[in-house]
C-alpha cells in the first residue's frame, strides 16, 4: 500500500507541475518577469537564454523536497520531489528537444500528441510580445491542435499507403 501512496505522490506532483508551469508562464513570465522570458520569444543564436533561469527556480523546490524527504526517512516529500524532477526532465525533452530543437530529438515524429504540442507552442510564439492568449502549458494544449494533428497524421498515412 505504501508503494501506491508513493506512486500517487509522484504522479500528483507531476500533474500539479503542469498547472504550476501554466500559471507561472501566463501570469509571471508573461507578466512581472517578462524581461527574463522575452528572449525566449525573440529569434537569436544564443545557447543560453535569460529564460533558462526559470529552470533553476523550478529545480529548487524539487531539490528541497527530495532532501527533506530523505532526511525524514524517505517520506512523501521525497516522492513529491521525484515528481517535480520528472516533470523537469520531461520539460527538457519536450520543450527544449521536441519543440525548440535545441538538441535533435523527436525531430521526425508522426505522433499526433507531439505534433499538437509543437503546433500549440509555435502558435504561442507567433506574437513577439507578452500579450499571447493561449498555449501556456507544456504537455497540454487546446483540443483543436490535437484534432489538427490527428487529421494530419491520418492524411500522411493515407498518402504513404498509396
């Protein structure tokens, strides 16, 4: 039973991070701290952006939860920290790898979900100012992008069969 609780803590904190990331992105990165996030929306050839600072901000609670969870005998805090860390790993793979192609991973995908994530994020980046109105999450985008991606992959498969 304790394993199920630990798994619940990991999964719940992972899902909660999507909500935290969405809220932070919409209200803080596109608000008060736009000056830190703005370079992420502008074309450039830099390897490191000011926006990368936010990864450190999100890493601090993960580290603290893991550290205090271990100090308290591997209790629930450890598993919350693991969930936050897994979200961070997912962020690097999906956002930096798939969406922005900072390193070549998933660059030839026909997975509708991954295509939808890329499309939603591209729409988010269309405007170069902080007044974007959609697609602030990383793993969840509006349903219309999933539908478009599914239709695209179906058409692609039909063409390949002919």
